[in-house]
């Protein structure tokens, strides 16, 4: 099925209109009905989430779709790559190289193989680019991306034609080596503790015994998760923060492990930024701790010497030892509320050496009394404003505005809040009875967006009124 138009958006609509009658003939089962619903969404102005849903629907129904469905899935990847999905571009590059190196294609048409390799290089150049750099950030309007995206249709024609004539089979079935996939056995890791210092003292012996199982050993990092799935899950929970989610996940480097840039989420009280930070780290599979900064007024984050009875390692070293992972996450909640006194140190000052790789890769922990590599730790901070955040700390972090919830998100947010309320009472989520129209209208008369804490109180009142009615 070739491209229908010179515009990707028009082609998505034409593709959906062309395929819908076939899918509607015999819906028959739930997976195929999901494909129909996803195609119907493409008839309008589809966005990246609609394409991701269609790709997921095709995958779920793959066993009951015709063989040409492989070209439909490929078309979805082309659409996603055009919409700046780096993972889709990487998958397209793998598809192109897999086909280009197939013996039957090389023997029959070396020219087509060369074209496919050229297409793979084009998609790889996009997949490897990092939008965090300012001079690449004008996507998709910038000249840099235009040179790549303008070739989407031509490269797509090549791949679609090849798939329709030679449907892709699994590499194992054709005896072809897998391309661009990391071996599962080589899980990424790094040595954090090479030694402990001053072992001859009683305290030194105690510290050496504590870290003996970690010395000189490679500790695992958090493997790269399915970022598309993470993105979809976050957007379903935080529909008002889609731009923020895209910005945070959009510059995660393409590498075997995941690490987030030091980031300060700034938003109004009760907007959900703390919960967002926790959910983000949970969904990417990163072990983490949340530290409330309200009232903290010293530099114990950086560790205290072992010669004191209260000696303890720095916060990142302690979490690495706790989770046996070289790249845990740390959420510092309300970072602007730490004390300003420098008596016994200051939290902001202590953080500075943690946030730059030059110093964090050889951080001298006063408790371990040796250099430790804490450069793989991910730091997320929340703040109601930047007024209490020091200039040097802001300079080392990416500052992102976290939006406030909107009235139009009430249906989604109310379900989440009610689910949390049931969990707190030890009840199953299946007991949840959503707010009805009257209850929603009553809440919207009072809550016009903003604090989720206020919204929760409104929902509690609405639920309490149900018992009064009875």
C-alpha cells in the first residue's frame, strides 16, 4: 500500500479511510475492535499518541491480521519518526539494515540495498541527535531537521515497497544476525567503590566490612526502559503536563542505561509535581528515595566523617549502598525551603559537587574516605518558586515549569484521587464509583483548576454527600 499523499498528515487520514472498511467487515474480537477505534482517530487531526495507539493495536491483533499488516506496522513507525519519535527512527534504521543485508535482496538488486542503507543512515542520524542542544532545538521548523524530515516520504516509499514485495520475517527465521540490539547478557554497570580509606582504625575496619561486597565490583545501572510506554503512562496520569513530559523524556540519551539530567520542577503548590517526580522514576524502573527539604539546614547530605559517632555516608553513596545500584534516583522535595544558614554547612552548597560529572565521578566521601563514582545518580527537585534556590544550584540544573491541573482534566484526576482514597482505606479499586454529572458540575462550580489538594477536599465532600442522600 503506497503513500497516498505528499503530506504525512493527509496520508494518515487516507490510510485510515482506506483500511477502515476492511477492519469493520468482521470485527469479531476485542483486539480487532481496538484497531478500528484507533483508525477512526486517525481520520481527524491525529497526533503522536494516536499513532502510538494504532501501532500498539496492530501489535496486539497481529495474530489475526493478514500478512500485509507488517507493512501497516512499518507505516506507523514512519509516521512516528516524522513526529520526532527517536525510538521509531531507530527501529526504522534496524528494519532498513535488516532488509538491505538479506541475501536475496543483495543478489537481485544491489542498488535497492544501497538505497536502504542510505535510508538507515538518515534515520540513524536523527535517532542519535540530542534535542537538548540549543542549536538543534528548533524542531521541526529548523533547517537541520528539515533536511532529514523532508526525506521521510522518499525513504518510506523504499521501505514500504520492499516490505510489500518481501515481507519482513524475524531475523532468526531467515538466519540473519540481529541488528542494533544490545546483548541481554551485557547489562550496563560501573564500579562505584574501588576501596575504603584508612582501614587500620576501628572505624575504618567497620566501614570496610560494611562495603566489602561492593568494593571493586560493577554495580548495575537502570537499563533503558520503553520510553514510549513510559510517556504514554505519564500522559494518562498527568494529561495537563504533556509538554513537560515530552521535554523531560525527549532528551534522554540513547544508551544502554537511563539517566535523567539534574532538573528542578517549578510549579504552584498542590499541582502534582512531587507525585509526578515519583511516578516518573517508578515507571522507568529506577530505585529512588524522596527527601523532604523543609527545615533542612546543614550539609549532612555530603556525608559526615567516620570519626564522629554520628558519622554517615553522603546521601548518594548511602542510596547506592542501599539499593546495590550505581544509578538510583533522588527526589528533593521543596528544595527552596532549606535553611540559609551555613553553620555546619548548607544543603545547596553540598549539592553542587554532586551535580557535575567532573566532580561526582571522583567524589571523596568523608565516611568512606575514598573516591566514589556517584556520577550516574539522577537528581529531581521540586520547588514552588525559585526565590529560595541559590544561583549556583540553578546554573547546574535544568529548570522546567510544571503546569497546574485544568478543569477539563477533572474526569481523569477524580478517578486517580478516588483510587488513592480507596487504597488508603485498604479497599479494592473495583469498588470505585466515578463521579456522576451532577457531582462533576458541583465541583467545577468551585474548583477551576489548580491545587489537587483542594480538588481532593471537594471530592471528599461530594462522596460524603452520597451518604446524606441515602
